[in-house]
């Protein structure tokens, strides 16, 4: 090896000089030379100087007993968020921005919409002040540019964009105030505190009794965590909360004139929360605040199979074999949203008895046998499993012709139908009689048309 040869040569040539040295001095020099030549051979001297100055990337959170550090962290974060809040446009500044845009509209008017050209847009940006100027970029203009023959954009669309951006930043700051760790996540308790303090600002929740607040908060928080925390880490990103529509649905309750239909379809509305909690109380026949398997079997149309319910109580968190309200909420969210990937993940875990990551013919047969038994109890002729199995594989079209994965179910867009066939007699009959139901619907609509004429 080159560096060994060099080392020996150096030792031989320096023999005369080192003749008078002690053994310890000779060993020290040998070690020094070895280190020097080995470093040169390895290329250690070619490293960039910046390698010695690696920037800090880990900041330790204060421990529970470090009260002073915790207080300092909280205060500094609060000051930072206040500064960010002051950088946003307030109501008066938004109103002034609207007046400026309206003043610089460019004819001709398209329909009833006021339009603005790029030149006028830049002029308004100069007059909008430091807070508003950041919205007046070429990229934003290009995003809002559609098919106007004069190359203009709608003033209303641009103003709505600014309003949405300001709202998102305000909401992010509001949520960050509850981020105790300051790492961009909210734990379950953090989100509970946020929603609890939000309740008095939502007119649609004025009718709720204060004694129901804890149940309402639990109902609302579970939807966020069921869909946004699929790995069940116990925390969700603030960015994910802002990106989904749940916060919009929650803040929709500020509208005092919200229609009855909108309230019924909104999970966060008072009627919806009372409906879910009322169902839980009705199922709880022994009034112990928990649900047994027998009590849960009466859920919905009481047609869920006993095999499926067994799996629910095997996999889900229970207390002495009974289900609490929080676990019940996950169950309801899964069954009411079977088209959603998070709901399919919940149900798939129950169907995948051996935790293999896929469903095979044995799994399908195991669950469908319970459907066949229910059919016999109702005096109906059981349907052949082979026929159902073939239909399921035809619907899903899995990558592996013998296995159905969760991703296969999601990709097929038939996951809700497949799961209903396997766990719910009512769901199976809905699928089995789909052609009759469609024919009845078309007949009803035709009859309605005749009545109108």
C-alpha cells in the first residue's frame, strides 16, 4: 500500500536523525507520521471548511420540571404570534383595499363583474401599503387570469383570494396559540381547548346546554383525529387542519341563517351532535354509560353481522369488554363515511383477521357466511359465496388476482360496496337488488312527470 511504503521510507531516511531519540519519542513520531499520511491518503484535507460548522437542527424541549424555560418558551412564542398577527390586514385595511380596487376598475364591464388590468393592478399594489403589497404579484394575477379578451382579472375574485389568505393566516395563528409544544402539531387536549373556547362564538350552538359541552367537544374532535391522524399518533399537523374542509364546516356555524339541510349534513352542528349522542344513549339499555356487543348490535337497522361486531370488540379499545363514547364515535364515522380512505382503513383492519395486509378468499368467506346465516334466519334462500366472491374480485380488480389490499379497495372506488356486502345484511340486499331499486326510482320519477302534466 502506498502510504505504508511512504511511511517506511521516511523512517529509514530519518534513521540517522532519530538514532539518538528514545523509544517513546520514536513511537510518538511514528504515530504522528502515520496520522499525517493516512489523512492524506483518505483525502481528509479536501473537506469543505463548512463541515466544521454544521448548523444546529435539534432544539430540546424544556422538561416538566424546567418551569422557567417553559415560561420563556411560551412568552417568546406568544410575542412571535402577536407580531405575525399585526402583519395581517385588518378589517379597515381590507375595506380600503376594496375601495382602491373599485376605483381602478377598467372598462368594459364583463356581465356584472368589475375587472382590472395588470397595469392598474400594479398601481393598486403600490398604494396598498406594505401589508397589502405582497398579494400583488405576477403569479397571483396569472392564477386568476381566465378568458378575458383584454387580459384582465375579476376584482371580486382577487379580493376573495386576499380575504381567504388573510383568514388562513389568522386561523393558523389562532390554532398555534394552542400548540403547547410549539412544533406545528395539536394534541387531542389542545384541539379540545380550541373548540371549547370557540363554542361561544358560534351562534348555531347557542342552544346547547353547558352540561353537553364536553360531549360536543369530544364529538367534534374525533372527526379531526379520525380522518387526519390515520396512524393514531395522538397529534395532527396544523397545516393538515387548515388544508381540510372540517374547519370550514365548523366555522360555518357562525351563520345565523344556516339552513336546516346544511345543519343536518354538517357533523359539527348541534342537531348532528345531539343525534349521534342520542343514538348512543338509546343503545345503552343498562344506562352504565358504555355499550356491550349486544347493545351495539342494534345500531342502525340492526343488520350488522355478529362476526363483524366480534371483530370490532377484539380490535377497538374497550373497558371490561364494553365500548365508551369516544370509541363509538370512531365506529360511527367509519360506517357513515365508507367511501373515505380513513373509514375503509378502519373497516379493512377488522376484516383482515390475521393482520396480513390483504383479504383472501378465506377472509371473504368467513365474513360472508355470517350474511348467509342472517338470510336463513329471515327465511331467505342464501346466495352462493362463489358468485359473490367473483363479483367482489371483478369490482375491485386487485393487482394480485388472489389478494385484495386496502389500496386496491381505495383505487377501485368500490370499497363502500364491498365492505357493506361483507358486514351488513341490509347493505348486501341493497347491492343484490340494485337493479330493482333503480327501476323503482325511474318509475317513480316518470309517474311524477305524468302528475305534473
